[in-house]
C-alpha cells in the first residue's frame, strides 16, 4: 500500500509565504551560510553574489526583511560604512520537517544554493541514500551526504531501486530522489511506477519537497505585466526565464516551456518551434548549456 503525499510533510502555512521571491531567496541564502557554512554575518556584496539579485532588488528585499524583524544589521567596526547582516532566528519561523521513514522526492527547481531551502538540506541529511538524476550536480549534495550515500539513479533498474527503497524504509530509514521536475519527469517515472506497482505489503510513504521553481519565477514576471528576464546558472547549465510579448524562435536549448496568462487563466506547456498562437505577454523557461 502506498500513501502519497503531494505536499511537504508536516508543513503548515508559513508566515513567509507572503514575502516576494527576492526576500525569500535572501532568507534561504542566509540560512545556508549560517547553518551550513557557519558564517555569523554576511556583507551586502556577499548577499548579491550569493543570490544573483540585482543591487536595487537586494536592497529592497533586505529593507523589507529588516522591517519584518527577520534580519538584523550591524555596522562593521573595521569598515565603518559597511553593514553586516544576519538572520534573526528568534522571529523567523523555521520550516518544520519531521523526517519520518519514507521516500522523499526532492525537486531542486532552479537549483541554485539560495533556492534550495534549508528544508531540502535537512531532509537530505536525514536520508540513508540519495539517488540523483544527471541534472543535479553532486556538489549540491556534498554538504549533507558522503559520496558513498549519493547514487546516480540511472545506474539502477527500477525493480532494484524499489527493493532498496522498501528495505531502507522497512527498517525505519528514508530515501531521497533528487531531481529537476521540468527536466527529469520521464526519467524518474519508471522508478516511481515500480514503487506504485509493488506488492500491497510494501507500505511506502512518499513525500514531496520543493525548492524555488522556475515556474514560480515565470509567474511572478507575468504578474508584473512587463517584459523582463532573469537567468540562473546551475553547474554547466543556464536556466533563463524571459517574459515578453514577442514570439521567440529558440535554438540550441535542452528543453523549454511557455507559461501564458490569457482570458481563460494560466496555461503551461512545453515549447515547440513555430507553435505560438498567443498574442499577449508570455514567459519562456529555457534550459540551455552554459
């Protein structure tokens, strides 16, 4: 019997949900630097370099977080005109994740360090083994797993994968599958099917944990109703999100999608060359080699 939970385990509505994406990226980046890299304070330049945000956007995000009491600013005694920033954990409601036995499907989304929430790192740290697709750089997993606990998913047959998942979870452990849902759905599907088709005696709990998705970024650009673009680098891959009224003719891409906002609501579909009968603003999500 399989109990599939599409939402994050133990998740309640977070007071951070109403923050803009830029502010959440700053929080995620500071969490990572504080808790993984053991940094007490970060400079404004480090926040810009780490999040990829523009100067103005980062400053607005920091000002908002300071007003909310979520980050604190200190004047650097060595560089009097430079401020240092850190999270105010007393006012920050941390994501609650009780890592119970089961299989965790981790969608890294954009896949940059700031976009991979600390929830993802907590789950990875608790799992016995983390299977990953080739679109996930192993350097992203090294913070939480030793190399012996990181396994390339395609090195296993779906049946062998199911047996490992059952053995680990049956002994009170957890397994993670780390992927990019926009790139890897077809690759991961046979492995998930093997779990679903297993004997009813194999009771496997399945949870989903997500980072910041390119779809979320595309939607925020559409909601601003103006042409804009942003790009993210993940190892040897570039993810571009472009909001435009032009009909782009894409070339040399790995995979691409289009998010449209029309009279009938949102439409999300894979990009096909020459297939574009929409006249309003649309957002392209483009995966390409760096």
